[in-house]
């Protein structure tokens, strides 16, 4: 199987029960009162045609359109993201994956991930989605401290994450990932250490730890603008990153991207597709794709997306990357990866600037690559900006 024959699929499920205050993703609160739908209008599987059902019908149509446009492709990873994909039923997962198998060659060892909010999980749901072929669970833990979860508008309790992790293992998930956020207003160093220790106690195979990003237009940003909450402190963020890295490393999880750690062999294959600049097709409202050097994105609103799909294309915008744009992105991503940046991508002047970061201890040379030290990871984005011509 050549690289040009392989493809990854991202499936965007935009619905949530509650929208978190920090969230800037393309998400919408699922109108549960309407989910039962009009009993006179049935979707193809005879369920009431509520918003989730009609949206998933459009998802199936876009999978078909992607296969028609691309022809035979080997699909190596499928990623259900959101939103909250685990608001889908077991049957919903089965329908989508059956359509993928019908339209593409899904490799036998494909990594099939679903994101999950702990409060939506039950033993029955986890047993069922594992049986459909989903083999990697990425659970949004965020914190193990109640007041931190409350500030983030997360509705689950810390105990629910532990419980759900146990259910996942019992269901046969041998690849479990947890997401954490550090730097929430009011989160002390001790709070963050509690969250890190609680996550490691569940023995995950992968952990993502992201600093809180305050996005314009979110409820959290508005509260900070009013002075109700303090903005994140850069020194505090750095201290918390270093504490997490030390504890993750001691537990056998090595960093492979600035915000991601994994046991050997459990690195997220789907995310590596993005970071290596390989090809993927994003299915769903607002989803982005990258195929053949072109990047495009779908209409954001679910209703607009659904109408467009049935007219033959959900694409809202498209761009073709120039060679220089592609090189710049490769430099930016290479700096963030443990495998490092290939120095052949740099111009002579850029390499000279990079050598200054080597001299100051932020980068190290490993063969023909430049790799961030721990100090370098703390300023990886700055390094990219400074060395590019």
C-alpha cells in the first residue's frame, strides 16, 4: 500500500448536551425535545427523524461522495470527533462504519477512535461501540478537581471518569486516551497535580494535556473580559507543563508531540496523519480536508451542510497550498514533534537562526534533525516564528 493510496477519515458530530464555556469548536446543543422527531417522518433505518438522525443520513451521503471523488483508497484511520460523538447510538456507529467499509477498503488493523464525554458513557454503549469496530477511546477528562470542572462548565464528576475508564477496559478497549486541560482560572499547582495523578492512576495508554486557550467569543472569554476570572499566567502554565511531563515520563508515557504523550506504540495514528501532512477527508459540518495539496472546509451549520450534501458538495471554501505554504507548515509541525524538524526544509538563513536555539539549549541536533528540549517545547511556536524567513 503506497502513501498515495492511503486515506484517513474524520467524522464530525457537532452535537453536545451542554456547550462548555471555553469551547470554540463547531458545536451545537442537541435539542433533545425534538430528537424523538415527528413520528410521521422516518429516516431510512425507521427511527424518528430527529436532528441526529437526519444529520447522520447526510454523513452517510458525504462518505459516498468522497468515495466517488477519490476512487479506491485504503482507509487507515477513522476518527469520530465533536462535539460529543457518544451521543450517537450503537446502531449509529454501526451505520457509519458499515458505509465506510462499503465505500472504501478499511484496513484490518485500522485505528478507529471515538471521542467521548464521560457523562454519556454506559457499559452497554461501550460494549456496543467496541463491537462495531471502534478500538480507541479518547475521553475528555479535563480535570479531577470539582471546582475546576465547574469553571470549565463540565458536567461530569471526577468519579465518573474513573468509572467509565473501568467500563472501557471491560468492554475490550486496549487503547485508552485521556484529555487534560491546565491553566484554568483558580486551578492551583496542587489541583493540577491531583488531576495528573488521577489520570495516571487509570493507567491510560495515551494522554493529551493542553494549556487553556481563551478563544474570543466564548463565555469564558467574556467572563475574563469583565474581570470575573483572571487570564492564564504564562509562568504558571510552564510550571504545570513541566510537572506533567515529569510525571508522564516516569509512568512510561513519552512525549511525541508537544501536547501529547503515549506508551510506545500507542501514539495516535490519526493525529500523526495531520502532523505529517498526509491526506484526510473530513466528513460533516465544518470539517476540514486535505487531499492532493488542496485544503477545503464544509459549511459549518448542520442544516446548511445537510442541504448542500444532497446537492452534491458540502464544500464552503477551498485553497491550494503553494510550495512555500506547504514548507512553512512542515517546519511548524516538525518543531512540535519528538522526531524533530528535517533541517533540509530550512533555508541557509533559517538554519543559522535555528543554530542559535541549539546554542542556547532549546534545540538539539539528532542526525539531520532538530528536536526541542523540554525548555524548547515551552516556546515551540515562538521558535517557529523566529526562525522562518
